């Protein structure tokens, strides 16, 4: 079992995003629906 999961160090940085009319594979290469703004915001906050 992963120790990080036990102590909860990285459990507060998750967000469920529902993209209307998209399936999982659309998020690989459909540039019109990939939420780049949310990804950039996440990187700025959590990847210092």
C-alpha cells in the first residue's frame, strides 16, 4: 500500500470535471474540449 495515500498528503488536490458530450478518449486529442485553463491553474498551484 502506498504510504502517501495513507497519510493523505496528496488527497486535497482533486476535482471532478464533467465535460458535456465528451468521452474519455476525446480528452487525448480533441483540442476544442480539453480544459487547458483548468490544467494550467492546477500546475501553477501544485507543481511548484
